[in-house]
């Protein structure tokens, strides 16, 4: 049975002190929640990873990095490798976020390399993808999503999919306050499962968690998360507040 997941992407927010205090509050508020089939993940900036990762030890909260370089080491000023993440206790990484694709020119080809490096290091990947508004308006969104998945992930063997979490994030809904309707999210998630099933098999498609991302808030989460093929959310803005974030975790 696939897991429900709520993952908070803190982006370039929270210094070390704020990061430690936010994760502490989240842990406290989740203390009495059994989280039977739900995973809770937070993704602070690189500078806070080590401390936050120490804080979540022996708790139900997990920590992810927001990015990672594809090379093992070398002359890549400002970058962080998979082994470096591992050395501070992090083995989950978000790859392909639309902000990385847009502002840092991360192409499908680069992302495929990052995926391979992460898997080689036994990391779990939250792989993000989604169409821009023009694609949605011109009804090209299914093609865009299919091509992002094919180019970034479909070179993998079926067995590798145990380490993949998908995050469908329509770019027009990220940080805009505009959410895809629960029906639009369900329609796309069902499509994603169908193309994975066609490429691999039903088992792979049914076992992969597919998160929705884009202006998810406590007010709209229940309806979105209740859809059959939506297994939770990748959360930006609402993940910066412990009450909101925990309310999302409690929205299943
Ligand atoms: C995101 O950046 O992944 C995201 C979904 O942001 P927000 O929730 O703020 O739209």
C-alpha cells in the first residue's frame, strides 16, 4: 500500500535558529499523532540540514534536501553532492522543482543525471514536474508532463521506482494562491499512473506516491487529498508555519 506524504519545502526561508524552532514545533504538535500510513518530511536550506536532521532523530519527521549536484565531487562552486548530504544524515532529495528548472536552468537531461546519482547513493527522490500556464491553456499539459517524466525518469529499471516519490506541481499554481481543482489534480494523477503502468507495470504505478503541489492550504487540502490518486502534497508557503503544516498532515 502506497504511503501518504506531506512534504514541506522551506525554499530560501528560515535561518538556522528559525529552522530549529520550526521543526521543534512540528515534532511537538505531531507527538500524539500515530501517523500510521503517513510520512512527514521537511526540506530546510543546506545550512540547516545537519541540525534539523539531528533534531528529527527518533521522531516521525524526516528531512530532505532541496537540491543536489549530479557529480560526485569537483570544481562546482556553490554546489552540494549526494555524499555530502549523506554525511549530515540526509537521504531524501527534492529534484526538478520548477524554480530550479526555471531560474537555474535545470533541464530534463541534467535532472536525469541527478536522479541517477541520487539513486546510486541510495537516496530517495521527490521528483517534481508540471506544466506552465500556457501549456494548460493550450491543452498541452498532458504532453508536457509525459515528456518530463519520460526524460527524467523512464530510463530507470522498475526496481528503482521504490525510491521515487512524484510531485505534480502545475507551475501556475505554485505560490500564486491559485490551486488546481481537486478534479484537475485527480485527472492528472490518474494520467501519470496510467503512463507509468504502460511503461512498466501496474504494480509500479500503484505503489508510487504522487503528491500534488501548488498553493495547498489547510482550507483546501482535505478535498485535494481525498482524491483517489492524490497521495498527499508538496507544500511551500503553508509549510513555514507549524500550525498550518500540521493541519495539512491531519487532512487525510
Ligand atoms: C512548491 O514550491 O513546491 C509549492 C507547492 O509552493 P506553494 O505551496 O507555496 O504554492
